[in-house]
């Protein structure tokens, strides 16, 4: 866990270190222009809003419809079946089938 954390911290700091190294090596004495802070902030805010809207639309398109019932993931015969949505009418039929599948003989405690 420590190794992963160190790798993440170093990968975050690498672009900054490269920039400062470039600034130290650079011999150019050109005057730096002030950055258009207002335009950059507006572009960043607009991008953040668009990403949020896109994520909401993506999440809402993957879900079920109104009245659907979610069936959570479950372990069947040693394999995990992913969760899914079923229509409310099919939910009753599926519940009846599951109750029949869940009926298991009690364990035999007699040693053989």
C-alpha cells in the first residue's frame, strides 16, 4: 500500500518537477505575459459543468426504468452473476423461482 501511495505522489509531482527543471535550464529572458485568469477560470468552470452533466446523463441511461426492480449480484454455482433490472411483473415470477431454488435439504450431522 505504501508503494502504491508513493507511486501516485511521484506521478503527481513529476510534471511540476519537469516544469521547474525546464525553467532552470531555459536561458530565455523573454518577459512572461500575464495569464488571462478570468478566461481560464470561465473555461475551467464550463468544462466542469459539462463533465458533471455528462456523468449524470451517463448514469441515468444505465439504470432501470420506473417500476423496475433491481436484482443484486449473487453467487450461483461458484460464479458471480452481475446485478440487473427486471420489470415489476417479472419480479414476482423470479421470486417464486428463487424460493424453489433456495429450498435445500438440511445438512446431515451424522458422521459416517
